[in-house]
C-alpha cells in the first residue's frame, strides 16, 4: 500500500512539473516513477532502513508558511546589504544547538537555516550545528533558537522517543 501511494505521489509530481501531457512524456513519467518505486523497495529489502515521518500534519504546514515568510524577510535584508554602497557584511561562524530528537526533524531544521538567505549550515555535530552568517547580528541566535523551537513543535510524540 505504501509503495502504491509513493508511486501515485511521484507520478503526480512528474505530471505537475512537466506540464506536457503527450503520450510519450506521460509514459516516461509513469516508467520513471515505477522504476524509482522498484529501486526503493529493493533498497528497503537490503538494509531495512526506513525514514519514518513523526511530524504533525497540522503543525508542519504552519511551520512551512512561517518559514516562507522568514525566507522572504531574510531575502529582503540580504538584498539591502548587497545593494548598499558600504556592503555592510559581518561574516560570522557560530554554533547552534538543536532540540529535535528525530533525524528527519534535525534535517528540516538544518535545511531551514540553509534556505534562509544569508545563512548556511556548514557542519553537523552531535547536539549542534555550525552555521555561517553573511551579515551576522546579535539577534541571529535568538531567531535561530525560535526556528529550532518551531521545528521541535512539529515533532509528534513518537518522533521525540529517539531517532527517526
């Protein structure tokens, strides 16, 4: 059942992204989606390592909407820095602790930092990330701590019992 749902999602994404509905393109999308499902099933049979989704279906969309707004705000701030005559750049590397228990939630948090213009997650260590900021301010750690709390709130009870 899980493989069928995965196939349907892959094929739907293919159709939506291609925008071309000729028999050849639809057939290639069908074949590609089927091939990916077959490969995933074979990989699961070999190692049994599966990523489980212990994320709240209500809180995660709210987080994504909040993240999009933050990305827009950060984009505006980075654009102002780049276009200013002085180019007021204050590069800084700093560590950010994370509170997520599930691996997937940690990945979401690290990628959220990287998606926000002007910051990038450089390295992951047990319990913390190393982050580089192009235009660092004293408010950055508090803003990233807020992001951390929001991602942690997206975890469900099963996701907080350890590893994904």
